[in-house]
DNA sequence: TTAGTGCCCGTACCACGGTACGGGGTCAAG
DNA sequence: CTTGACCCCGTACCGTGGTACGGGCACTAA
């Protein structure tokens, strides 16, 4: 697996050859060694892994700049240069990630609201998505239906989900409940996280709703 | 509220004047009427609503191209267009967002772990994000821990996918093939990345499998 | 009528994340 | 030692979603 030329690496990682050179110019990866001046680049496994990292992080919405920062974090870590600095930067990144998640969650709510309010059949005139989007909403892109209250995240352990379809069902059930602002469901982890106004619904009521759909559900308590 | 000039409209909608002209060039909005040749643009309420729509849809993660498609759907009053189509698109977007959130959550955990176990100084090997992201896996996050074989990422250009459902079908087909370890499929980019053991299946076989499901497929690998 | 906005248009430019090209050099198999 | 695939480098170019500039009209209030 070692000692690959650029073309091989590109194949393995799933990017173009030019892209790898581009990353090199951007200092995302270091210049690989070559046998002689002007010879071919020879890539180590470490660099290949680094490239995998870059690609995956990109899929998560990190920009190349941010990825460079993440990588710098790790590089610094192995040098154990300024451990406290690393920690600082890791915390900053953590904050970034939290914000990203929050923003996506807002987007998700908006989309879920759209999907819910559309009949899903019949002529376009019946589709409320257009109407909903024509409303003059807040500049921050606040969800269309939003009254700020004391939100909590409840985690449920759910059994019996085997596929994305099950996920959808559970999500739908949860979102039907009053007080539920949004949720994410994963059949892989068998877990749901529900953003909820606890003054309007209890965790046990949520679990019961899920059970009503044919799955098992337990409260996982202590959110973080 | 009617009969606004471009500056007023820009204020109301919350975009720049140039941006409105830009949308006009991009045919997202039609040329508004003017009193005389070379006179000022006069915008109707309908156009203002259209601009709101564009803004909101953008905030939800739709590209201008996708927004143009949505608008075209409505403009073509042909009744051929169906609310379910619009709903499909929203759901596909929703699905994208869900996946992204779930993965960001993983990253968050990794970063949090890094911060936690990095109180002052010392070597830290607990950086699970880095390890996690270095795996060659689909964005569904299946942890494809390397049982070292000659794995490769094959990229396929796939035509005919219009929604998240198509994505699912293609993903399913690909994952059924022997030698396929994982894949990510995007109907937006019309592309699939397949992590595969090339000693067990050829790229052409993969493409053929996709075609068998009713889509077009071409191998994108650089320098086949 | 005249000053002062505001808008007209075309064109240029920006950051981002690559992709393409072209004229050459490298490398390994036959 | 030739052939053909692969790689070298620099530079130019692409789509996306805008923003900026600048000379010249359109409108409006004094």
C-alpha cells in the first residue's frame, strides 16, 4: 500500500490528480518526497490518510481553510508544542461546529415545516411551500414557526429501527407531538434527540408516542 | 406597497441593488416594466414576493439553480407539475441536512473529547475525530475499519437521479454488489463515490449495475 | 431650473474549490 | 532502447454567488 504515485493516490482517495496538487499548493498536505529532482511524487500512507480526512471533512461543510486549521491542530498536538494553545483552538473549533449544527438544525426545521405543510399530491396551487417561502421572515432565517421558549434536548433510546424508513416514521411521530421543535433520529445508533419545550410535553409522553408507532423507547436522560 | 424602485425593493427584501439586477440576469425574476425606455424599474408585489422566496429558499440551502427550477415549476402552470414534485425536492434537501447534522455531531464528540482530555499538556491520542475522518467511508458514517485489501474509490457520473429517493435506490443497488464496502451518492452532483475492492468487482460492472436500475452511469476515474 | 439623489448599463473583480491544457520529462515493460 | 503510460510545471480557465466601479441619464423637491 505504500509508495504510491499521485495517480494511484487520487484513485484511492477518490479525487483528481490536479486536486492533490492543488491541496499541496494550499499547504493542506506537505510536499511528498521524490527519488530525485523533478522525479515523481511518492506518497506515504500518512498523506493518504490526510487526504481522506480532507475529503470527509469537506463533506461535512468545512472549508479548506477550516480543514487546514483542524490539521494544524493535530500537527501541533503531535509536536506537543503548545498544548494549551491547541486546547484553545480546539475549543474555538468546537464552538464553530456547534454553531454549524445549530444553523443546520434551524434549516432542518424550516424544511421539515415545508414538507409537513405540503399535501404531497395534487396541483401546485395546493402546495403551501411556495406561500410559506414568500413570507417575509427574519433575516437570520429563523424558522417559520418559532416562539422561543425553554427548549431542552431529550434523548431517547429506540429499538426496532432497521432502516432509514423507520427513521422517517419515528421522526414523523415525534414531530407530530406538541412542543417538539425538531429532532434527529438515527437507526444506526438507535437513538433520537428531540428538541422539545418541556413545559408542553414530558419525556415519557414522547417515549409513549414512539411506542405507539411500534418501536421500543426509553429515556436516556441527562443531556450531556 | 406597490410601485417600488429597485432600491426600495432591495431594502425591503434585504439584499443589495446589484443582487437584484444579478437575479434578473440569471432569469430568476423577469424584467420589470418601466415607464419609458431607459427609465427606472418598477417592481410589483408579485416580484417582491418572488424575491422573498429566493432569499428564504437560499437560506434553506437551495442553490440558485435549484431555486430557478422550483420557480419554473410554478411558472409553468401546465398542471403537469405536481405538488409531490416540490415536496420531493424539499425532502431530498431535508435528508441531506439530516445527514450533515448527524456527522457534525460525531465531529463535535471528537472535538469535545479532545478538549476534555487535553487539560494542560501531555501527549494526547484521544483525537477520535481525526481517526474517524481518516477512514475511507461513505458519509453515512459506517465505520469501515480497514480490513486491508486493495480498496479504491470509484467515482461514477450518474444521470437520471432527481431526488433523495433515486439516491437511495442507487445506493442500495451499489451496496448490493460484491466488493462494495460503502458508497455515497448525491443526486445534486449526479455523482457516486464507491469504496470498493477492485479485485472483486470492476468499475464497469458497477456502472452496469446502476444502469440496470434505470439510470445512466459513466466512470469518472481520472485516467481510467 | 437646478441641485442632489437614485438608478442606468456594462464590465471588472472577488473568494472558493477546483479543472484543463500543453509542452515537456520520467519510468517500466517489452 | 524504444514505446507508451504516467507525471512534471505553470498558467489559464470554470461555475457559483455575488460586489464594485464609473460615466451618464432619470427623477424630484426647492
